[in-house]
C-alpha cells in the first residue's frame, strides 16, 4: 500500500487522540519530510493542515448535534483548553463553538471530509473456504455512508474501540464490520461491532443485528486493512463469476477481525465473508 494511503488511514483511525507527525511517518515508513512532501503532491493539501481540519470538522459535527460539554469536544479534538479550541475553531469556520451548538446547523461550513485513495489493485485471490454457521448477534456502532464516502469508516471504528472489551455479553475478542445496502437508497449502512450473547444492557447508541444461520464464502485478506476494498472487489468480480455459487442473503458483506488484529497498525487476521444463497458444501 502507498505510504500516503497508510498515513490517511492512520489519521482517520486515531485523530481522536494526540498524533505526532513522527508517529504518522513511522506508520507510513517514511521520514517526516518525505511523507509531508508526498502527501502534498498526491492530495494537494498540507499534512498538518489536513489533520487539524479533520479534527475540527468532526468537532463541528458533534457541536451541531448538541454536544453537552464543549470542553470535552475540545479535548477530543486534541486541544488542551476551551480557549485554544475556540480560537482554532473560529479561525477554521468563522464562528464560535457555542454559536454552532446553539444553531445546530452545519450549513455554510466547509468541512474537511476524509480523503479517499483508490486501493483497487488486486485482480484475483485464492479460493475461499466454505463454512456454515449458526445464527449470531452483532452489536456495535452504525452509520450510513453515501457511495464513494467509505473513507469515514475508520473514524467509526475509532469510536467503537472505546467500547470494545467492555460490551455486556461480548462473546470474544473478535470484531465484525457489517455492510448492508439500503433498499431504495444509493448508499449503505456499516456497523462496527462485536458478537454478543444477549441484547439487554447494551449502550443505547448501539445497533443490534441478528445475523441468520448461513453458509459463507470466507476469503483471507492479506496486508493492511485499508486494502479491504480490493479483496471485496476481487471476490465479486473475479471469484464469484467462475465459482458456480450464488451470493444472497443478509448482510451483503461481513468483515471478520481476528483476536490478533491490531487497530493501531491495521494489521492482523482479517477475512471477508460473503453469504451464499445456495446449499452446496464445496467450492
């Protein structure tokens, strides 16, 4: 994966805490100087400016949603005081945080959206294993995404990771990314979640999804997590047409993250599961 793509993924997965440029450069495998230059060449933006704008844009969304405590929003955005945050916010958007919270409307603000870099590089992948699993429940944080706007998914995982390991009824230390198309709408809903044994006592903001008993085609994803779209693309475009299998059912795609997956590096066991509509037992 390109170092700039790694840098973007790291920012989107970690902007809720303080991130040093040296840390981003280490993840990308480049010096700070070279990463900053390549980032500017490929995106047309300054790296530090992008990180600042992403944090303030997410803060603006929280404020427009009626956030209770502006200082908490400021701390989450990487600012050590209400005053420093207000100064930066006013420079970015031309109004005070309190004003935006009071009007609860983002119109007129130019928000920095996540930069999306194409990762469709693979044309084939090894055949999947085929397994039939009993029904299970996934609980986690969900959000709707428009076509081409999936670059915001790492930020959703960043929020969910604060719950992971402390979810009532959490079955194990694996995680799931559940993707479903929405009938009559152009986008899709994505849930970052974990497998749970019950529905009660879960956080009110959680989506709870019952996944039915299904036969799955399970593809091993190799490399960095930011390359998942390439594996999904290869599964549908290369494997499926020649497999003799039929994909169907709910959800449309399920991402599986093993216990060894490290959200700090984006590396570890990752699989892409497609639900099969036929009852064959061999691929």
